[in-house]
C-alpha cells in the first residue's frame, strides 16, 4: 500500500510537534515546512523566529522528518499586512490571524504543497473535519477552550478537502502529555499569544513604525473634549487602556471606553462604564461572506461569534447576494468593524465575513 504524502506546517510549537508525531504514527509519509512569514527590519526582540526554527529543527530530527525552510514573507506583506494597515487607516480593526490562515496557510502554503505533489497539508489547529457525500465540513475542536475554527472560517472547500487536523480530537492537556511522554523539546513551551508570525510585542508602538500619527480630540458621547488621541488607527472599539483620560474632576471615577471613531471629525468618542448601553449593539451587516459549504440565500436561526473565545450567541441571519444582516437575541458588547462574524450550526463552522456596519 502506497503511503499518502503529507506536508505539515511545523511552527516550533507543541501543537504542530504532536501533529507531526501523530501523522507518523498513523502511517503517513510526512515532511514538514517551517514558514518564514515575517522579517524584522528593526532588530526587535519580540519575534522569536530563530528560536522557533531551532525548535522545529530539533523536532524534525527527533521524528526523522524532512524539514523545508520556506520564506513566504513577501506574500504575507502583500496579502495580509498591507491589507491590515489599510483597514486600520479606514477606521476598522481587522484580524490578521484570520487573514494569515486564508491567504498564507491555506492558500500559498496549500498551493506550494499541491504543486509538490503532496496528498494533504496538515497543521496543529484545534479543529476537526467531517466528510459527508464528498463535501468537507469544518467542525470545532474537542477542546472548547482551544477551538480555533473561528480563525479558519474563511478557508475554501478545496483546501479543506486536502487538509488534516491531527490534534482536533484532543485537548491541550493530552497534547502536552503526549509531547512529554515522547520527550519532545516543545512539551513545556508556552503558547504563542502574539499576532500571526509577528510575535508578542507592544502593538501600538509596533504600529507606529508603519502608520503616521494623526492627533485629534477625544470626545465624550456628548461631544465634550476631554483629551487627545494620537491617531484613530491606534484604537479599537471597547478599548480602555491607553486612553490617558482618567482622573477628570467633573466626571465620575468610572473608566472610559471607546464607543466610536468619527473619521470625518478625526475624533475618538468615549463613554464611561463597562456596561454602558452605548457599548452594546444588536444588529450588524457584513461584506462578502465566505461559506465553506454552499448556503442559499434566506433567513436562518444560527449561532455566531464576533470575537474569539466568545460563547456562541443566538442570532437571526438574513443572507442575500453573498452578504448578511444579523440580529442578535441579546445585545453584544463592542461589536467592531473589521472584525469577523463567524456563523455556526451546532459544532459546524459554516463560514463568516468581515463586519462592516453596526447598529
């Protein structure tokens, strides 16, 4: 029997390390690819690309897996980072991890693997795949605390049909135990929490390397000026930290939160209180939707997330001409333009789209 060939994205973390081990144990012919998608030009200490590559190399040697070192940084810049910056300039807050999965891992990486005659690609995502009558469905990972289907909602049916998620049936504790039992160097390596391939760094300071400051007034919801911002691109809806407007004598001690960006006035609008009604909305619309499996126009009762780790929210969705209008059963806090609405039916991730309008 001819072994199926798999190209695994090996990041140097514990999840992809265990994914490689499991694929080998399941009888696949496994090669690994380490993606270099970001090159620091400022000597920043925050992106641990060298450490990650060394860990990936150790794992590949230990598991007797060929490791390919591939530079996708130009594709990342043109397909992900430039779009990310442009959206910030337009007052929105995109999710670069979602863009990275769509454009790099399940597009550039996927096409590279297919052109090299691999049968599948694989990653260490906490997701599952179910095939029904030739169609492939993206399911949540068994570990609900680590489920990453939110970040994968924009991938295509084509790439999903050629993808394996070896650890999707496991929880994180089990993954670390497997790594420890096999003495993998990554068994105790802490999870990355930074932006995809850019790393864990002070983000406002990082953005100032790429976006010009454009100071303007910070206004209350009654349009009373109480401070100054450095540029609307550096703030997001619901933000509390970094506003530098505490201790105003004529106002209560309740913390201030961003509720709106007024691009015409170059003003940041804020209000007090974590539960302020001005932070909550019940309706939104999206731009182009990506459905992993075809869903016809119509009205549907579904579950949705407007941010990662949020519990599923009940909503009614109107789908027409590849766009959606959504009404939530309960008002949602800090719905943010540019972030993603992701739709679910039970455990199945149907797809989603970028939030454009909020009511």
